[in-house]
C-alpha cells in the first residue's frame, strides 16, 4: 500500500468517466457523470467514503496533473499553464485531508460542490487536526464509530488516511502503529496470518480494542462534549408568542445566525431556578458566540425618565448573561433598538462589545430587515469564520 502508483492514478482520474475518487482513491459506486452549466463543467461522483461530490472540472484536471507530475517536477501540458508547481504540491499533500473532511460530513447524500477556492478554504479551516495527538484522537473516534461492540473484531481500511486527516498512507500507518504500540488496540491473530500469507489480497487490517483503548476513547469523548459547538447563545427578554421581540428573533436573528453557519439555541427564559442558571452557564461556555438583544419594552414612556433611571430597566437580567459571556472570553454581539440607541442607560462598561443597532419601529420590527440580517451574519463570519452547522 505504500507504493501507490501515482501515474496510474493520474491516468485513471483524467478519464472523463473515471471510477476512481480523486480524494481518497477509492473506487466510486458508478462512473463520474459530466454536466455543463454555461461555461462551467462539473463532474458528479458518488464515493462510498467521501459521499456525493460535484467536482469542478478544472480542479479534477489539476489533481490528475498533480499526481502525474509528482515525480517529474514539471508540468507537461500547455492547457494547464495556470497550474504552478506550488499549486500541485498543495493539492498533492492535501487530498486525503479533504477526503477526511468529506468523510466526516453529516449529509453524504447531498452533492457538495468543490472547486479550487473551496479546496483551499477546507484545508485552511482552523479546527482541522494538525498534531500527531489530534490526528490519533480523530483516528480513535472514527474507528470507535465503526465498532459494533467491545470485543468485536474491527476491519480497518489499509488505505484509510481519510480516517485521521493524515497527509498520506505513510502517516496514517504510523499513527495506527502508534496506537498499537501504545496498546490501545491490538491486531488480531487473523490479521497476523494475513500479513504472512494474504497481504496483497485483503483491503483491511483486523484489530480489537483493548481495555486501555476503551478508557482512552471515553476520555476523548468526554473532552469533546465540553468542546466549543457551532451553537449561538441568544440572550433576550421574551414577550410572548406573538410579541414583537419574539417575532424579531424569529425573522431576523435566526436567519442571520443560520446564514453564518451556526445553530441558534432556543432562548432560555431566565429565572431564579438554580439548575436553569447552571444550564445557561453551560450553554454559554459551549457556544461559539453570544448574541444579546437589548429591548425597549417601554416605548411609550418619556425618554427623560428612561435616561434618568426613573424606570426599572427591563434589560437588567440580560446584562448578567452578557457579562458572564464576556468573562468566558466569548465574542458578544450586542443588538440595540435604534430608537433608544443613545439614550438607554447602561449600567456597566459595554465598550468591549460589538454594537449593532436594529430598527425597532412598528413597521420594521415585525418583518425581516434584509440589510440588518446581512450585516449581522457577515460580521459573525468575519470575526469567527463560517460555522459548520448544517441545515
Ligand atoms: Zn472518496
């Protein structure tokens, strides 16, 4: 398996009806289908590892070219003069990493488009496993996912670099070996026999988890549970099912958060209930960011009274959550009603928050404010990157 014939792979992938996945090199379920929309040509493919993919034709050609030029160091075809050697190297070194990303996505039955830009975006994602231990944890998790029960032999793909974001098969096998050396799992007798006599005929290693491996995986899962999610915690004072702030939340805040790729959590009504407060704190800790919606619940009141603190501030409760979120180092997006933008009394320094005024006039608060939704969602993406929540 270490001696992959890249020239042969390149030739297979360059075939318009290729049966080889250009990311994980597995056999496709059916030959690629070409489709052209205007000047853009794409190949539709279905890989048992990567799922359904709509592959841009120039990326497909570049991959095939990168594989064939690997050992030659030059690009021999005029039609790819835009492909630099650097680009080829980048493709060559990240095919399995993109395959890992595809392998882990939730909905493999939907065609996911990929071209050069998207390829680069995927490999630059900040949360990809990079270190040996991160890759090992990923491998353990992915093997755990295909384990039926403790004690059962598990078949692991020999060409399984996509299981752990490895750059190539050599790295994958080293990580696997590391796990075996560390006695997290063991090769079964059966696979020893295969190694001796049948190595070339089998596509799998057979392994069994050890007790040590199982307690390791439990640790990793526990760690994951407290990991930052794609959730967005929203803080606001509710005003009933058809209330204007509830409507504003549904028609503006939910779409803005979803557009940025995050998952808006349902609002938890604050109370003095101890377990509810703990829940709020936990949710804030795990959230990617927090959106705080300041409301003007007394629009009929005299502004001077509001300014002079004569009116009980109905936003009081949510300051606590905003402060807690800030204390947890969360990015806090603070939304103000425009009408009182400069007038609302604020009890503590909010200069560290990002402020976004929204239109709270009667004819705007009940509808989707396109410009506001765009501004909020693009700010979230600018600051935190696109989330991975799927809809
Ligand atoms: Zn694949």
